[in-house]
């Protein structure tokens, strides 16, 4: 699987009876694109090959994302982990500095609070949902997942350094430790991903949430820049910027 930045090219898609995508010899209409992605979001098409084939559409990816993410900002609910994996993978690939930050591999650290059962259970679910990404590439780079338990700033800093973590997914239970997490992320140039909408206001960079029934990209632009991330206008025009 490949989650490279979008390229307009030649084929398009349809569903067969097994709810996977096949190639059609014509371009999909906007309506058909919308239907395809509504099926993906509803869980009917759980196959990751759906995302693999998105870049075959003759319509730009920005149009597809606009259909999915347009809407105002309200109180965000957590998206199912599998949905987060699909969308966050695509969004991470829009970082113009990804190859420089990653130095060969996109290493995603799933951070939970040690001894916090809910936090550790969330980490397990995220690792399971993100697991298929280890068979994919982001902007041409291989992907590696690793679990990290938060017990203090210095231990986190050592883990990020030694395991070459360049993306940190922050699970619940770490509200009191966000300043330490953002400090490490900014010094090590690691993108932070929030599991809770409120974390964006406290210095994490990126999250995808269900806001008023719509999937919404939230970006704390100042925080992302501090982490060495360069999201371009193609993504930012579709996101809600949090300050």
C-alpha cells in the first residue's frame, strides 16, 4: 500500500460483491467519489486497499477531502481507531518536511500513561488499527509502530531519541503531562497527534475528530511548525486551524 501525496492519473473504482475496489476504465463522478468514501467511513469497506487506490481517481484528492471534511467546528468526538489510521496516514504524507524528519522510516510512537488502564487500552486499540500501515509506505517511506509508556519527560526523550520516533500519537490520560510531551516533540522534531480535541489547545499539532457528525481535520499550525512539520496549503485549506 502507498499513501503518497496525490497524483492525478488514469483509472477509477467500483465495488464488487466483496466490497473491495476494482478498476473501471472511466473517471468517477464527484457523486460516485462521495458514495465510495461514505461507504469507507461507514465501515462497509474496511479494506485498506480502498485507500491504496484513491490516487487512481482523475479527480484531485483535495476535492475528495473537501467532500469529507467540510464543515464548522463544534465539540469533537473521538473517531474509531481504524478511521483515524486511514485519514492520519494520508495527512502525515502532506508534511513537506517528512523525509527530512523521518530519516528513512516513519516511526510512530503510541504514547500511553503507564498504569492507567484506559490509556493503555487505547494504546492497544490504536496499535491494532494502525498495524496495517507497517505494510504500507508514507510518501515513499516505510512505517514502523512502537508503544511507549510515559513515566516522565527524560524517559520519553530517551525513547524518542533511541527509537528514532518522528510521530507521537498521544493517548488519553496524559493531560497533566502535555507540556513535557510537547517539549520533547519540539526538541526532537516529532509530529504530535491528539486523541482528544482539547489537546490541540495545549500544544499538540494534529487530530481528526467527529465534529457535528462530520470528519474534521484540526491543526495547531504554530505547534506543528515548532515540531518541524510543514503542512502545505493543499491540506490547510481543508483543515480547521486551532490557535
